[in-house]
């Protein structure tokens, strides 16, 4: 941990900005004082020094190397930093927090959560921080792994009066059994009065922890209230589940972050699917409060209203970003609203007081599942306006156009799969999800420009395969191979090559990196974005460890050792997996040369007019460098991280695999500027003013989509 004296920090604060009110906690327009810009997560800055006439003159103002990039393990930085009173607060690939001078990038202090840990397993990623003032105290709160940390914003030291020496365990309030389960937080909590309200990420697998929403006291760390997203018997919503609820059911969590109406005292919570994510035969019903926009009383956690965007989710259609709080003109009146973008490419516009849709939402019928024991909702809610901001239907005419051989590959894949429109149920043949597991919209969310009255959202248009394997079909595998197929294959792939939705590392050559005890430790405890596989017993952990390491030995020697009697499988799935099916893996559908099997656009930036319920414009976002070399431009690419809009009429976004940051004109989507980054910026920019100058800063962490990892934060400004 490195720090500067509090007096020096205070002097720097006064010189740089000096306009925060400690009494009210209100932050000036010069700051980016909240995750995603403000409590309503509009991702908007009122600054206008950089505008459509001069944005093409932007240049690098400073670069900060935060350290700890690790391309082997695909480290990332997804952090949307805070900027308050001339100080920028962020996190690095190992979730160390830091403060730098926002005008120069000069480091002021760092804080390493590893001082509390024996190791760094299970830490995950971090997307932002929260800031609170109380008299002379200025404090930063942020999640790292399974803990919520409080640190002094002036010198980076732990606030020892908070929780146990400066941190609170995020298992708190989830029940006694949750202590052994995977619980982390990737998005920061949101602060209301003296409370920090937070959700979290839990396993999507067997026996996941419940995804309850909790509020902690900012001074003591004490748990103040809990909202159960899996309702107890007799509570509202309990009739949408079987009774009793299976102890294996968890989830309905809010990993994406929260938004807050400070005047009304309402916190808005986007929730994800119930677990197990892809088979729901044990949980018939609509499954409230999974896949909902929830409105809760921020002081007490009391229920206000909900709106469910997917009934009985078996597609992993988590709500991926916080609801955005906006005011629209509707039926001749100004209406405070909630705008929720979805992975499916829809936007639901809801009345902020009641949760009623402002545009009609129709319950439309969709096909029933053919899987043994599965339940599917007969209808799903579909907004009639605005139109979807991604394509919804896939046909043989929508495939890769640049190469006949690749087009033939894609047609052959379609011929043996289920495809077409939304909400086709998972199948043994394989169902093509389009848009895929990562959206549509994803955790970058959308920006709202009140000056242009447009909602701007980036999206992916990558098809993914959702294939269900019968557990009985694993007969003939030894125990280690069976357990791998059940517990590991979804993320690491049948070929152990990694990738998938979580960018999991390859397990090929594992024995060259880790020995048996280390592999078993990772399985039991998790590492990085990987959850602990806590439902395996010691014999099962040993079996899958031995199987993985023996595969490397077999490749080296040319023959795999025969399994021992203890390895041999006695019964298909018995004692390991209680459901009749297991999802095959998170598989992007690409051509043999690495492009999506569909025709472009593969990534888009769209502006929605929410007063009228229409699409104002849509442009491709990103390019594939190898196709650019062939003269094929403007295809769009997969993208992660969101936009930031400004009063200068400009939208800034990085997010793309071509490692660039771009500026578009808010009014019509015209590309005004782009610049290369040292690594891909899979994060949301922050816009702020330090001294007399406006800056745009982006975390360049890379690590996704096969791109190299990085550790830089890069700030751009107009030259003097």
C-alpha cells in the first residue's frame, strides 16, 4: 500500500477543483462522481468544452500504468473510474484500488486488498467504486472478490471501523449455507443517505447462493436490510415457484449494478435468472423475482413494484445493466421513467412510480420445450415500442457473405440446429441463441442525452449455441471425465481450449503450469472469474484433477494411462448432477477463420428516441483488423463496455476488439474521431474536468475476445 499525507491530498483537492460541498455530498458537473456518471446511471456529462467542432483534435493527455496485467490468464480492467475534486479513483487488473491526480495521472496512493488474503483466488473483476462524505471524512467503497472494502479516500488506508478492520463479507445476510458458496460482486453498490445497497454475482450452477439485495451501514458495516429475491413461503411471489423451493435453486441476483432516485428514495434493481440457468424442470412457474426490474424503498428494502422481462428463464437472459432513470414526453406530459435494456435487444420503458409500461407490452406465445421434465412459460413479454435494437431472426439468408466456403460451413451448422426467432427452447440438437449469451445489450449499459433526448446503447450480434446434453449420455466415461463434462465443460469447452462467455483460460498443458494440489485448490476455491465448485466432494475433485493432468501425460507419451477401478464410472451422473441435462458449453458460432457465421453488423451503436418509441439511428461499432486489411470495413465487432454522452453533442465509446476509442455525433451517429489504445478498452469512459480542461478517460485492460491484456488508463484532452 502506498499513500500520500492527508494534508498534501487536501491541498491537491483544493487546487484542482475545490467545489464539492462536504455538507450535502452534492458533486459538481466537473466530476464523474458516481458509477456510470450519476445515481440514475445516465452515463452523461454536462461538460461541453469538447464538442462536435473540436473533438477531432483530441490527444493523449496522460497515461497511468496501474500494473498487474496478465495476458496468460486474460486479466481485464472493466472499471468505470470516479473523478471527484480533481482526483481519479480506479482499480487495476488485480483489483488494487488507486488514486491519481486527474489532471496529470500522477499516483497519489494505492490499496491492495491482498493484505487481507492468503491468496487472490476467486477475486473476479470490478466495474467501479462508490464515494461517500461525512463531515471531514471522505471514503471509497468497492467490492473485490467476496468482500466489500471501505478505504479512506485521502490516503488509501482501510477504514477500520467498517466491518472487520475495513471490510464486510458479502456472504452476510444470505443464510448460513451461503458461507460455503460462491458469492462476489463485480459492480459497486449505490449509496443512499448512510446506506450502501448492493447485489452480487453468484454461481449459475448447481446449488448457487441466493441473490438477495442487501443494504449495509456505511459507518459500521452492519447489515441494515435484506430483500429476498427468492421469496419465502407466504411472501408475495412465492406462488410462482414450487413449494417447497428446492435447496438447489439459487440466483435471481443483481450482478449488473443498481440505480437510484434520490428524491423518491427508490432503488432500482435489475435481476438475473434463477439457477440452474439452463434447465428449470425443478422450478416450474414464472420464478419471481428473477429477470425483473425491481423497485425497492431505499431506506427499508420494502417492495414497491416489479416488472418481469422474461418468465421462467432457461436462456441466461439476465438483465445486464442498471435501469437508466430518465424523463420522457409521453402522451403530451413529462413522465419520469425507467429504461431497461436487455440481452435480447429490447428496451422496456416503465413508469418510475408504478412500473407500468409506457408503451404496450404484449404476452406473445412461444414454443414449448421438448426436454424431459422441462417447463416453459407459454408466453413471453414483448415491448411493442421502441423496436428491437438488434436483429431477432436468423435464416440461411443471413449468413457470412465474404467467402463461399465459410458460408457453406455456416449453412451446414444451421442444418443440424434449431434456429429462427427469440425464445426457442434449449434442445439436444442445439438451439442457436441470437443475439447470444452476451447480448444484445450487456454490462456496458446505455447512455441518455437529455440535450438530444436520445438513449444510446451498444450491442453485440453474435450467435451462440445452446445445446443440452443428456446426463445419461455420459455413460462409458470414467469419473473424472464425467465430472469435467458436468462441472467444467460449459466454460472451458469439450476440447479444454477455454474462451466462452467468461473468457476462461485453456486447460491444455495444465500440468506445465500447476501441480495436482494447486489444480484441486482452484476447483475447491475458485480463481479470477471462476467460481468455486463447492458441490463436489473430495473424491470427485481428485478424480477430475487426475483426469486433467493425465490428459497432458497422454499427449506427451502418446498413450493415456488406463483408468483405475476408482476412476471407472459406475452410474451415469448419479451423485454428481441431479438434473437430466447439462448445458454443453458457452460456444460462439464462428467461421473457421474466426468471424461470426452471420452477415454483419456484428456490433452496433443505436440511438433510441424514447419520446416517440423509435430508432433514431444505428451504425456499426468496431471492425475486424484482418477484414480491414482485405478492404472490408464497417462490419461492427463484439464489444464490451458502454458509452458516455456529453452536453457537447458527442458520444464516447471504446469497447471494441480493434483496440480503439471513438467519438460519434449524438444527433445522427456520424463518426467524428477515433484513436488507438494500448489495449482494448472493455470498460465505460468517464468524462470530467480538472482545472480548466475537460478530459475523457478509459481503462485499457484488454483480455477479452482474444486480445492482449493491459494495465493502462488513458486520458484524452484538447491540446493547449
